[in-house]
């Protein structure tokens, strides 16, 4: 039997029925403060449009956004969001475990550092090579 996801005692179906203000009441304090100040209206319209497409059976395009500080709300679960990471967009599929976190947490802006071997006549600092990709 598959484990059912529960957030603060509510299933994902119950959470999807909540408004943003109602979800803010059960979120942690940082997310609550951000959500009660107001969720971005443009992003909310894009979410509604993507949900309408998904309801018709089409696979919606990822929602492109620069809003790294947007909180993941129940309406986003199951959708793909392309988050800007400084030079390109990174597509993130929103899962229920992401509720209450920031979108920017899932699109890292810095490349991983790989230590290599210094070349002939090179300085010690040239052993640090950034990962490609």
C-alpha cells in the first residue's frame, strides 16, 4: 500500500481545496508571513491557466518565472515550474513534499566545484575547476 502524503493533518486533496490565506494559516511562520503579504497575481494566473490545460488532458508547458522567493502552494503540486537561476531556467516538478518551501531552493545558482590536478607551471589555486553542465 502506498503511503498517503499528509501536511499538517490534511491530505493533498483537502489542501488543494484551500485558498492561499487558509493554507497560510497551517504553513510555518516564514511562509505564512510571505503568503499573507500577498501571492503574486501574475504567477497565480499562469497557474490557473496551466491547471485548466491539465484538466482538458493536455500536458501544460512549464510555467516560467523569475520569482525564486515564491512559496510553493498546493495549487502548484503536479505542475512543472521553470525557475530562473541567473542565466537559464531550471525545470522543477513540484511534489507535495515541497509545500511551504521557496521555489529558489530547487534551482541552484552555483555550479558544483570539482578539484582536479594542477597543470605544469600552474598555481595551486588552478586545481579548482567548475563543473560543466
